[in-house]
C-alpha cells in the first residue's frame, strides 16, 4: 500500500503521466488474497520520469532500463518486495513467428491485451480519479476464479512459442488447469519451438529446473510433447524424476545448474546427449554434465572389477564432470561402481603428492616434460598406497629417472 499510495501521488504531480496501474501477477494474487511478490506497474505516458521519481521517493538507486521500455527499481527498505518493474503501456506487433516484438506506446487496454494469459491481463488503477478500479478486458477475473490458464487468441503460441513453457510453469505453480482450447493450441504450435534460438530454449529449460515444483513441470512438459519438441531425444527417466523429487522434498537438491542438468538428463545415450546440447547451443561448458552422463555410461562397468586400483578409478573418472558422477551416484544402480564413485568424490580425488615440481628442480632435475611425468608417477603410487611420506615420493621419483639424470 505504501508503494501504491506513492504511485497515486506521483501520477498527480507529473504532467507527462496520464495513468499508472498495478498489473499482472500482483493483481491476481490480490484477488486470491495471497501475499503478492514483486510489483509490476504499467504507466501510460512517461514511464522513465515516473520510475525515476518513484525510485527517489523510495530512497532507491536509479532504475535499470532495458531495451523494451521497462525500468527495474530495487527498493532497499520494503519487506518482501525485491523489485518493482515499471513498463510503458504499449502494444506489440511481431514481424514473424518467434520474433522479438516491435513496441508502440499505447493505452492500458493495449497493454493488457498484449500479455500472455487472461489471468495476467488485469490491472488495478492507482490514479486519483478511479483509484482501485479493476480493468479486465480479457475476462481474467473469471479465469482466476475458475483456476484456469487460458491464452488470449489462437495465434498466441505462434507469435511467441515461449508462452508454451510459461503455460506449464504457471499451471503447475498455481495449481491451475489448462483450458482445453489452450491445450489444443499448444499441440498445434509445438513445431514453432524450432523457431526459437538456442539461448531462448536454454533459458526456458533452466527456469523449469529451478522451480520448486520442477518434477511436475517436467512431467507435464513431457505429457504435452514439449520436451520432444525441444529435441527428439530429450526425456526425463522415471528414476531421475524420483531422485529429483526426493532431493527436492528433503532439501538436498543442488542449486547449481550443472547438477540439475546432469540429473534431469541422466540415462540419455551419447547421440541423444549431443543433439540436446547442440539444440541448447550454450557456452562451451554449459552442456558438459549432459554429455558427461553419456561418457560415463560407456566406461562405468569397469569400476565393478574387483581388483581395480584407486589410480585406475581416477583415470576413468577424472575426465568426467563431477555433476555427472554425482548424478550416477544418485540415480545409478547399487553396484560396486557406485561405492567407488562415492569414494572418488569424497576421498580419492583429493589425494595429491607432497612432492612438487620445485622439489624435483631442487634435486637437480632439469625443467621439462619429465617433471610432470614424475609427479604423475608419484601421484599414482600415493593413490595406490605405495608411498606414504614425502621422502618415499622423492626416492620413487629418483628411481624412475634415466641414469644420466641421477649423477
């Protein structure tokens, strides 16, 4: 209410502002008597001037402007509100399917009609003349009461296929059903996922994985064909879902994206993993844990051999991303390999020789590749319990030198 009252005062004082409205999810939450999260405001007129004034009145730093005429304010002294987003009321047009929108300033009705779902297309006036009036051109109030996700029009997923992802996230997060016509439109629009860039697909998939209800979102995405639309081989196994659900419930699930990706894609074969990473088109290290799962599956049976040494375990596991090893520990079968991976994660990988390259140089061994080779010999011996002290390590290194280096 403090923010809403400030908005009314600022709108009265700024000639360049014709109206200000609270919009989107906050309106839905207020209708449902739920504690609202961050605040979204739509300004008819000069949103830049409005956001600067609001930031000053809240003793916040200057708003951060985006390319889409939006301004983010980070208030420092309002409990439970981490951000206030101010946007110019506008209409949007799309040059083609999946293209970014072209923006034109507009009315509050224009602004609400451009939004994704009816339940997000309501506004409450914060103006002096009609304070508290609900604007609902898309009948979002009725869909909110019915707990139903519904898009505005039949081309909604054509102009913006990322709305398919948001439909599923909202439905699961809010516990809403998806309107039958909307489900039909999703089915008809799945081919449009191919039009999205790897970066946009990657971002949407990451948003799935960081949701608290990630298991239900993944299941719903598979049920509606979204995962296969991203890449034909993208699927989440029943075991992976079980592990994710258990870890989510007990609070042990990692917040690192590499770990989440590794467990979500556990069980994919090499070709499937490569296709998925290629589709996501991320930075060089982004898909390592996805392909690492497949790489590990080709080697992991060796870890079941009874006489395998710690140095040999290290040879197998060192090239594999830690996220992939942890995913196998969580979702793989309870064979000897799992115990050896646990030992590697908890102990073996931290074992290093006390002997250093500087120590070898001090013994008169010349610089060059031989230094690294000797350190590796010592490291393997220490892993296998063949040396226990630094002196043992030094003597082993000297024993492996050609005779002319030991004179």
